DNA sequence: CCTTATCGTAAGCCATAACTTACCGTAAGT
DNA sequence: ACTTACGGTAAGTTATGGCTTACGATAAGG
C-alpha cells in the first residue's frame, strides 16, 4: 500500500545497510550505531524513516529499544513490482494488437 | 545484481511515474515529456537514470528513441527482496537459538 | 544543402535530505 | 534522590539530486 515510502527508504545506502543489519539480527540503537561511521542520532533518524515505511518495528525492553524487521514494507514493494509483470505483458500485447490494426 | 541503482531510480516520484507510463506503452521522449509538468531535458535525464538501472531500454527509430521496459532491473530488486525472507527467518531462528543458549 | 524534428549533454540554481552538535526525557541501578 | 545508560528530537550545516535554460549532434524531408 505504502510502497513509495518503503522504496525511498531503501534508496539511501546507509539506511539500506542498516536495514540489512537489523534483518540479520534484531538489535538496539546504540549497538547498531557503533557498526556505522555516522553518529547515533543519525541512526535514530534513519530508524524513524524505516519505521514509517513499515520496514522495521520496535520492541521496548526497559530503556532499550530493540528494532526488528517488519515484513509489511517488504511485501508492499514486492506486490508493487509484481503488478508490473502483468501490466507490462498486457501492455505489450496491446501494443502488438495496435500495430497490427495500424498495419 | 545492480539492485541499488534500480531501487534509487524508482525512489523519485516523477521518475517512477515515468517508468509506469513506459510500462503501459513504449513511447518516445517528446511524447512522454508532454505527459509531465517538467521539461523534456528533465525527462531525458530521468530516462538515463532508468536506463543505467536497467529498468528501461531504448530502440532507435530514425531520429526518435522508443523507450520500453527492461525486466532486468525489476528482477534485480525482486531477488534482492526475496533474499530477505530467507535471511530474516534464518536470523530470527538463530536469535531464538542464541537466547536459548544464553538462557 | 538547408531546414526541421528529435534528443542528449553541460552549467547553474534551488529544494530536499542526510549529517552534526546540543539538549531533553525516561528507565534502571545504587 | 542521584547518577548513569539509552535514545528521541531540535536546530543548523552541507551535500546531493532534480529542475531549468542553453547548446550541440544527428537523422529525415524538401
């Protein structure tokens, strides 16, 4: 549904890399931040974007926040892309049809 | 393979919309440009990005260039996303395993 | 040839977004 | 209560990228 947010969320390299880290292993913010050359607030901002895109979700554990994958965002992109195979083939068939009519 | 270029190519709204138009129907540059509120050179630049991401390919017809869908880029994104289901599940299982060991 | 149509590229401008430092709130430990 | 750990948010800076105008290159048509 919100495939646009999910796609632009994964467009940024460090944010995509962050998402991959979370996919490998759910983790908290500080622990994720020290795996990147950017500051912790930068990671927080990236996580906010990923969360709004429904690519990750949080699980609160005391003062820590464990981020883990949310499959909703991934599914949104996937179904968006799947829509193209049908559409593309349909449009291509229609185009052949049209060219035949225009002989 | 080059999923990163494909993803960031589809991140821009007008470029994604342009890609959708081409998916509906292969078309030349000028004809595509007049369907958008931006200038023709802007469309050319978008097409260049889409082409480098292997989302579209060109077919030269005289002085015109017919742009049509290239499925390589779509396939690249799709397989990148598919890689996550396995990885995510594997990582999740590994996490459970780890927590058990840490009892 | 000369003109016209079509399109790519270069240079520059401007808006957005990624990053930094600084600050604040909250939860847990002593 | 005080301190410490953890992390979100605000404000400001900088870099990236999308847009425009101007120009050049090529193919078709008369």
